[in-house]
C-alpha cells in the first residue's frame, strides 16, 4: 500500500519538475537571445534594433527634423517591443549619449544625461532623430538585404537583423547579463576596424596577433590611457576574455611662485565624474593619500578636475600613482566577447571570429541586394522592350488604344512583325482578336501583360523621338549593369572586392579624417611605483594632543607645556593631554575592552574645540575612554578589568586596521575595562576599591594577544580600582591629597602572591584609590 502511494506521488511530481525545467529553459533562452547578448552581425540587441527601425519608419533621417522621444518610444512599444516605455526610453537615451557610445546612433536634442551620472529628462521633454551611422546600419532594408519576421501581434513586419555597413558590435561595444552567461565588449575605432576587415579579406586565415597591427586596443568615448601590456591585450583578443587597465589622462599645470597643480582632462570609461570626485574628497578627509590637499571640479563643456598637492615639493608621479591605486582614476575594463553567432548560438569569440562573422554577413547582404537588383533590372528590361515595340509601331498602338474594346489583350496578341496599315476610322480598324474563339493561348502573345500595362500607362508627352532614344540608351545601360551583376554573383573575388570598397567608403565617411573619428584613447607603459605606507608620506611635525572628558579631541601644532590652561566646551574639562608627532598612531582603549587606532595626522587642528572621537572610531555611546596614548613599537601594556582580571599584551598586537577597532580584553556580565598602562618595571602594584594594596612580580602575569586574563587580586566585595607596573628597586610612588609625590621603598608588608587579598594601603594613599 505504501509503495503504491509513493509511486503515485512520484508520477504526480514528475510532470511538475518537467514543466518547471521546460519553462525555466524557455526563460533562459529568451533572456540570452532577446535581452542580454548582442548579435555578432549588427552588434545590436532586439530593443535597440527595434528602436532604430521604428525611427526609420517615422522618417527621422539624419538631415530631417526631430520628433518627441515619447512618440518614438510609444511607437516602438506599440508596434515592435511590448515592454515598458521607460525601459525603451532608457535604451534609446543610451544610444544618444556620446560618453557611453563611441559612435552614437541617435541624435538627441535636450537633456539626455551627463557624465556626472545625471538621468535623462522625461521623454516628453526630449527629441531625437537618427544619425548618419544609424542610417548606414540600415542601408539595404528596402532591397531584401535581410530577412523579416512578424512582430509580436502579427500585424507588422520587422527585420531579424540589420544589414550593418560597419562592424557595430566592436565599434560601439555591448554589455549584458543573461542566465548563466554575460557579455562585456569595449568600443573600438571604426577606421582601425575597417583596416582589420580589409586585412582579413586579403588574408582569410590571418591570426589574431596580426590583427593587433590594425586594432591595437579599445577606443573609449571618454578617452583615457590604456596601460595594459601588449601581450595581455593580444591574449584577451585571442581568447575573447581578459581585461584592460585604463587610466585617466592628466597633466601638470604650472602656477606662479613655483606652485603647480594636476589637471585631469579625461577619466576612465563608465566612471561617473561626481562619484569620482566624492571618492577623491574622501581620500583627502581620511588621509589615505596624504600628498593630496584639495580637489575641485572646474568642468564646463570640457572635463577639468583640478588636484592640488599638499606642497610644491610633492612628486606628481608619486601622488598620481597613489590616486590610481586608491580611486577610480584607474579601472580595469573586463572583456567577455560572448555574442550570438547567426542570431542563435551563444559563443565566446576571438577578435578574428567576430570580424569574420561580420564579413560573412556583409557577403550575404551583398548577394541578396545583388539578386534583388537583378530582379528589378529584369522587370525594367521587360517594360523597356514593350515600350520600344510601342515606339516602333506607334500608329498601330494608337489605333488599338483608340478603337479596340479590350486594348490590353489586343496589344498582347498583336502580330508586331506583320505590316499593318493605319486605320482611317473605326470602321477600317481590324482588331487583333477578330476571329478568335474560346480561351486565348498565352504562347501566342507577342507582349507580356506587364509590357501591355506599361504601354497603356505611358503618357502622351513620352511620344517623342527623344524619348525613344532614351529608352534604348536605358536598355543598353541596364543590360550592361545586369551583366556586371551576374559576373559579381559568379565571382567570389569580385564580391570581396566590392565589400572592401564599401568598407573604404565607410572609413572615409566616419574614420579618422571625419569629425570625431580620430582615436581618443592612447597607450602607455604603466610605471609601477613601490608600495609606500601612508605614514611615510606624512611630514614629521610635533603636536600636542588634547582630549576632553566628553571625548572631543584635537591636535595643536608644536609641543606646548602640558600644564597650561586649555579651552573646552561649557561643562567639559580636560582628560588626556600629551606630546606626540604627526607620524604617530594613537591607541585609544575603551571600557568595552576594544583598542582603536587613530593617525595623529588625521586629528583636527587645535584652533577650535576639535571633533568627537566617536566620529573617527566606532566607540559605543555606553563605553568610556579608558586610555589614550601614542603607540610605541615593541612596547607592552598591562590591561585589566573591573573584576580584577588582566594580562600583559604587546602594543603591536592591539593595532586596529578599521574603525570598528580590535577586541583585546574579553568581558562578561557587568565587567568593564578599567586599566591600561605601559609596562615599565619588574613588579605589579594593584589596589582595590577596598583600599587594599597587593604587590607581586610581573612574571606572574601571562602575556596574551586576547582573552579574559588571570586574577590579579582577590576581593570579598567591590572590584579593581587601579594597577600599574614599577621597578621594585626604585619603590612605589603615588601622589598624596596635597599633590606631593610620595615613594614607599619598603614594600615587604604588601608583597604577596598574585590573586591574594593584599593589605591596607599605606598612610597618605590617595582617597580615589589611584596611583596617579
């Protein structure tokens, strides 16, 4: 019974799993073929192809007027692309952005976004038309150059692919993410692409490496400098996968009195200028690039970002090297040449394979256009032969048209070779159909139906001798053109020669000599600068660090007397004051047992009241600052909690790399971090809240990197008040209530083992139970 039920459940779930698999596969294929991956032949996705075709149907030529973008996106959505108009408009706007496309296919009028990352204006505010390059992509659509298919509702026809007079896939690049695959292709220069195509026509088996002589690398619309080695570029083009290191273009601008500044005139492709400047400002604030003092955006029509060094003695190459390392002034543009071959098969192609797919498509387009032209010529020659017959027998044609009841059929079955006198009147006219009975035999017709129709449609003004001569001349020209086209279809070499001529024309119209056609991205060798710690770039200067009870911290220039009066906010007072240097790293120990690291060079100046330390590190509001002091490389610290447990830790082990700090002293329950003092001596003195003092050797304390520690002193009630290390030979010192320093040399009474209770503090010990 159980087995039968189980088998029945399996039978029920098998169709469901199969249905899910089939539907997911359908969705994946739809995403791959209709959304994410471009066609290798025209370099377009369906939405872009439909936008261009819809604009062509609206007659928005490059020399004509503009139309509202809302009208265009509405037509695309209603006729060809049944998706959201916002998505269609975004795709169209990208085709018009000269900072996104190397060769824009849409000529936009209005706000179509900016390199700052601004979005385009609403579609009702902008207008657009096609560019000359977009028209070149669609040359031949009226000549049966490509296949057409029904649109989504079967009411219209749309092209499966565009004829593409130039390799748009590489010229403008593409990007997309599908199910299980993605594509990312950088833009290139049309002139270089044409040269590579011509080389591939001459040498069909050319290697990818030889193509690099014509295509040295991408040509980004925003310019920049490619610093990727040629070997890596060649490998990327050979495999279809790789990356290109792209840097901003910059120059040093001299200023009066020996000052200078760096001006960035080109930024890497697809980097938003506003976010780049925000990142540079953050580097200045966090002092990750201490050589940089200020950044300004002085861009107008041309991009201009000004970088001010901290001093004129700064090395510009070193400063820019650090900026390249820490900001988007240098990026890596990935190459993943995953495209649809013949519009159906996804494949990661090499540079040669992509160009080969384009050239094969151009040959097919040339053959289809040639055959279409031959059909047109044959039709015209048929008409011309009939018109010439009519001119040679003009009187008979006039009689037939004038007197016959069925002139079209009479023209077809008239014997134009036999003599026929001119009819003086309708009574004298004899129809060519006279005496014929039953259905007419088409084989007996002298003229075709097309020729007869053309004769009947001929205008009276054409009945001139000059017109007859023009017809004969036109027939001769068409016969000559027809012979040439037949030779073209029969000779593969002539086909490739014709394709080469068309490509050369594209290069002449849009190549390096055309406006905007010159290469924008240059090449250089990256000079790898040695890794330099930020501290090594900070100018070493003395400072006095001041931190108040409420946690406001600042640094005054120079070493000022520590006992002088400092200004604080109302209700606040001083807590930590000490001398340091700008190259120092400060260690802050919180009552939560965490150590935080602060670069002294990053502290606010001493003119104001400073800034809260909690803005610089993630010190919780419920935690207090226990200690603040400069880091001593190689030093050791004594840390202890309020429950009387602690240990020794190396200062190098407590340095934190992030704002969150580093947990060193583990705490449980209500315990709080209480003590953090440098280790200087051979003994430890501990005093509890019960005023009992215990002295024991330092070597009884373990050295740890993190933990709860061991018990320092035993308490019946209360907890730890203070602890310190000292040299037994020098005695234990403290300040009495009068502010005088007292030293006890004979500590025999308070000596004991670690974790014992200790004895009452000596006479004159401070009431706050602290050594200092």
